[in-house]
C-alpha cells in the first residue's frame, strides 16, 4: 500500500492518458475527509463498505446498490 500525505486542494493522480483518475482532497474536518474524484465515465466508483455489506448479505448486486445510493437523497455533486 502506498500512503501519501495531502493537504486540502492537493491532488493524487492514478494512471495516465485517457484512463487517468484524479483524487482531490476537498476538505478536512475533524475525523472526516471530503474527496473529489475525476475519472472517465466508464470507471465505476463505489464506497468499499457498501460492497462489503452487499457481499455479506448477498442480497443486492453492488452495482445496483451503488445506483440506488447515487439516486438517494444524499448530496451528490459532479464537479
């Protein structure tokens, strides 16, 4: 595992070319970090705990659950 230290508004770049993913530290509050992720449209992004929850329950496909989570009333912004 690579561990990096970043400050707000600093970026980590993964990959290169058209498949490049950028992870931006948007804000740090107490024990919470807000991240912005810039990725190609074909890259699916999931919160790990949702996938693990679904693997344990085996009740819902992680892709479908992610769609439901994105469609939920929780704030979601694509910048």
